[in-house]
C-alpha cells in the first residue's frame, strides 16, 4: 500500500449504487484504500444488509492480513448508508453503479444518477458486457458515463476493464483510471467498445470450446477443469496468452505462429484464421518491446520461478 496515497484518500468519498455482491466488493476496495463510501440500493433493506456483509468480508481479509487497519470498526465508521440517490452522490468524487445486468434498468438508473450528481463527476458502470453507448446514449451528461468492469470478486482480483463510449470525455476516462489505480487495481483500457469487452470475450471463447468438448463426449467436465487449473491456468495466473506463446518458441511469437497456425486452423475448422498478418501488423513489435529475445533466458527463469512458487503453494496441506 502507498501510504502517502492512502493519506490523500482519507477525506475523499465515493458513491456505490447497488449493494449486491459486486457493490459490497467495491466498497471493501475503496475502504481499504482510505476512501469514505456512500452506499445506496433502491431495494428496501439491502443497503443495511450490505454493511453487515461487508463487515464479514473484512473479517475474513483481516485473518489473512489483507487489510491495512487493525480495527474493522475504523472501516465501518467510513460507511454512510444513504436513504436516496441524492444523498448518496453528494460530495462524491466518483460514482460506481452496480445494478442489475439489464439494459432497460441501466438506462433508467444512469439517467437518475446523472440528474442528481454534480457535473464532471464520473458515472461508471460495473456491467459485465453492456457498452455505455447502449445505456447512456440518451443521458444528458453522457460525456461522464463509461464502463469500469471489475472481475468477480473485485476486492480480490486487481483487473478492471475501462471502456469509454465514443462520447465519453477523455478527461473522465483518465480520472477513472486514476481512481482505479489509487485503490491498487489494474486498469485495462479498451481502445473501442465491443459487447462483452475483453475479459468475458476471452472467457466466452474458452467456455464455448469447453461446452463443445462435453457435448461431443471428448472429456469429462472434471478433466476439462483440470486442463486449466493444473495446466494452462498455472501460467495464465501471472502471464497472459501472448507472453506465454512468445516464450514458447525460440524465435518468439513469429516463430510460434509459423509453427502452429495451420494446426489451429485445422483443429478449430477456422480457415479464416490469419495470425501471421496480425503478427506482422504490430503484434510482434509490441511483444519484442515488452520481452526482447535477447532477454529470453531471464524471462524464462522468471516464469519458472513463479511456477515453482505457485506449485509449492498449491501443494501445501
């Protein structure tokens, strides 16, 4: 934790609209970074219940040494249970909406938030796959609307997808990235909108193949899960698919694609796969900047050391 940053956040307040599992998780992340948190849920009794559940989650984190303050009461004192939207967003520097994954509901809720929030305060949505251009196109303050999609559970997983709409102000996007960084999260800014964003599209592609393998009686669900948890997922827990294959060939990603592109075309029955052109259009250049072939042995050693530590952790009784 950056203690100076923590001190700077002490007097800042964020509004969390929607107090289900995602809203509760957001609350923990903001509280642990020093923010004051205002909670509001339109469903009767949910806001008060959320505070109790947040307290229970904080206790679990405390046992594992994952929160800064020794006394949970110090966190709870920074939670405000708002009775309406207006009081929830008052004096907030950021608004995070975590309502139902329903386009109609998001449209109505975003309009209501925009109507009572001070100008230039970001209104971010936790939506898993609905672009802001679909739910905020009719919002008067559409310039301050965008997606900040966390990965469940947000208080434990660092990645947050930042997805601005074409009408989102660049200054708002920058402000939201700064907020996300200030709570020790990893912002993943997309260049343009796409339904499902990046994380769920990657997950969806994997799930689609997993369901097909079960349907075709190729393997059991148990073994497919193990293919990830005891195979691919070990590396993916600290390095992504591009870095993985870049290190899997002596010539880097260009060599990997040259060697295996045809196999994947045949395997997936996707003759339109054209990885080579993407490599040539800038992918190889980006990866070589990140992981130069001259430093290959260093990156391999780093990978192997992390795998060793992860395997030791998984095999502990």
